[in-house]
C-alpha cells in the first residue's frame, strides 16, 4: 500500500482527534490482515471512489465508543443514543475527509461516502471488506482504543 495513503489516514486521525478531543492519539503497531472479515462491536464504514477505491472501517469496542463520545461532548455518556451515534459517525467522516484532502495534494482525487454506523448485536459484529490485504492501524488514546482498517481495491 502506498505510504502516502497510509500517512494521509494516520495524519488525518492525529489532527482530527487532537482538534476534537484535545488529546493526540498514539499509533501502535500496524499489521496486515489477509482475511476480508473484520469483527467489531461499533464500526463506521466509509467507502472511497475516484482515484482510490475501497473501504475504510473505523472499529472499536462499546466502552471506547462511549469514552470517545464523552470526550467529544465534554460530559459523561453511558449509552449510544442517536446523538452519540451521530458523533461517532461524524468523527470518522472528519478523519476520512481530512485524508481525502491530503491525498488530493498527490493528485489523487478521492470521493468518500457518508459514514454508515454499525452496532454489533451482542458485541459480535462482522463486516466483509472488498479486498485483501487489509491494513489495520491501531490507535490508543488514554484509556480507549480504536482501529482504522484500510481495504484498497486495485
């Protein structure tokens, strides 16, 4: 996978999380998945078209999603209501939009779809990505974490 693509999503994540939550996320060790199926509790899917085709899946557990939304709204959130779901979706949208803007600097025009939020039933959700390998970039922010799963169709 092109390093510019990876850097666009890493940089977008660091910028958006820092600006919205006020904490710089720490990227932990990226890894490659050869399986198209990704398990999740809470996930936001954004598709890409144009100069780059594929999907970005932002995945996390319920606890992390509640902590993220609590930081965004500056108050304790204990359940994923409609406002919380909207906040999680918008965060993924901002990160993807930031990455798409950065990629345009490399003459790579990327269109993104509106985010689609998925909640797993009983904590056991699974989504099939369009292509392998899938690059998984984990991030840690204080006491919560999330993954960015990038699947590019060549």
